[in-house]
C-alpha cells in the first residue's frame, strides 16, 4: 500500500518535470519534492541499503525500520496532498493575477553599481580572510563553518544586485544579457565559495540562470533540459566528492547524489518513528527563527536563542545539520495547516511571475524559484524561509533598489541646490 501511495505521489510531479520546457517555480518545486520528499522513503521501501551498509546508510536504515507503517501511510498521503495544494495555489495565482492592476513606478537603479562594487570588495576581502578554507576537506572545517555563513550572505546580496543590474539592461538574447561584469563578479565569489564546500548555492545559481533563460527568453527543448539535468547532477555529485577528497567515478557520484536526500531525511524518519503527527500547530518555532535576521555581529549568540523543538516535546535527530522541510512544516503548522501554507506558496510564486515586468520583481522571482529545489527542502526554516527567501530574495532587492533610488534623488537634490546657489550669487 505504501509503495502504491508513493507512486501516486511520484507520478504527477515526474510528469510535470518531464514535460517542462520552462524552468518555472513549478518545475523547481517538483524537482525538489521528488528528490527530498519522495526519493528517501522510496529508497527505504525498496531496501537499497541495509543496517550493515557503511557511510551512515546503515544508521539511516535502522531508523527507517522503526517507523510504524501507519506513519508512513500518513506521510505518503500528506506529501501528495501538499503537492496538489501547491498546484492549486499556482492555478489560483494564475487566475487572479490576470485581473490585477499594473504596478506603479519603480525606483531608479542608476546607482546599483555603487552598491555592487562596495559589496564585492567586502566579499572579496572576507574570502581572503577565509583563504585557508579554499579546497579544504569539508570534514576538517570546524568553527569556520559559521564564518562561511557570512560569506554566503554576502554572495546572495551580490547576486541580488547583479540580477537587478542585469534585468534592468536586458539585451536581445540571453547570452548577451548575462555576459556582463556583474554576473561574472558574482560567479567569481560563488566559485570561491564552492571551493569551500558551498556547492548547493553554486548549483542553485546555475538553476537560476537556466530558469531566467527559459522563462524570459527562450524555452528549452526536451534534449536540452535532459542534458542540463544530467550535467548539473554530475557536477553536483562530483563537487561533493571532491570536497570530501574522495575519488570521482560514476558509482561514487550516484551514491553521493543519493546520499544528499537520504541523509537530509534523518530528521524525517526519526520524526516519523518517535512522534505523534499533530493536525494543527502555531508557527512558534518559525517566529523564533526570525531572530536570524539580526546580524551575528550584533547578536553573536543568536543561535542559542532559537526555540528548540526537541525541548518542546518533539523528538528527532539531524546529525548533519540538514532538516527535511516536511518536519519543519509539521512542527510549525501541523498536517492541516501545512496544506494551507502550500496553497499560499504556490499562489505567491505565480503572482510574482505574473508581475515580473520590472527588475525588482524579476529578481525576486528568479531567486525564490531557484531556491525551491534545494534550500527550501533541506535547510532549517531559520536559513531557508527566513534568510534565503524572506531576507535575500524578497527584502534585499527592494532595499537595494530603493537605496539606489534614494542616492539618485539625493544627487538630484544636491545638484538643484548648487544650481540655486550659483543663480543667487550671479544675479
């Protein structure tokens, strides 16, 4: 029965991914859904690994075998319902956005380049500060891991600025549009971040560009998308092996790719094995996660202040820090509440796309949709929803654009004052 439910959960998303010619938020969400929500339980059901498997897979199997069958049934049914709720929200957003009014004026982006240069210098300086981590074995990175979070934040600000500048100066073709110093500068910092182990941000950036091309320029053919998907998967798997100083071969790449969703689901299978699944919850943990908006320089111990679900009656483990988003949604909204949240997410992303006529909305949409595949499904809400979506994808483009507009206004006001002073001094 569970296998049949998993197949029912698998097929709609798989069909959408296979038929996609545009990498919209629906395609990215579907890919992440299959990879992080469907694949781990499917791996457990068909028993690819056993308790004697090495490299942590045996420990995962031990947890999976302790999950009661009724819990797996609830899980399989819930993810299918959530996926359909996301599609429902997307359909509602498509319908309602057609009748929406045009947005008003937007701030001038003339001085975005000044902000970009400033952030690039800070990011480059910080990368130099972390230079001993370049090419380091991921397992050897200790306390510096928190410093890498600052570099990730700087790179995301740089990405938002690069996209604002790029989308404001679009050319006739996609390649001509992205062939600029802003995108190049961002990828320079991002590549250095990749060499320190931040592969998912780098891969998400590639997904962003692929989505940008297919949504706003030219759709892909089926062969092009297949080649891109295989290339991105091979790159991601190889990058993961290289940062662990492991040999790269086809079998190792496949195992590394399978290990990402399986190890992320330690929190999922342990939660299913140890907890009653609530119908409704108040998002108290998400509310506390907004403390992550405060810079570490202002509140160095902010991670100690995050509410801990394990101290509130929930029991699960996440030995590698990753957090399956199904668990995060359930402890914050419950089974029923999560369905409503999925409708809202689908609606909001479609609304963003339907209004993506300006650089601000395009930047917001591209960043939000590209982050759906990985960080949305595998990071704690304090990182995924609070930082990557709310702060960097929604708020940061708005702040940067309005700061540029304010600089333009200030320069104009200052020039006007000078002209008036000159006119009064020379009657």
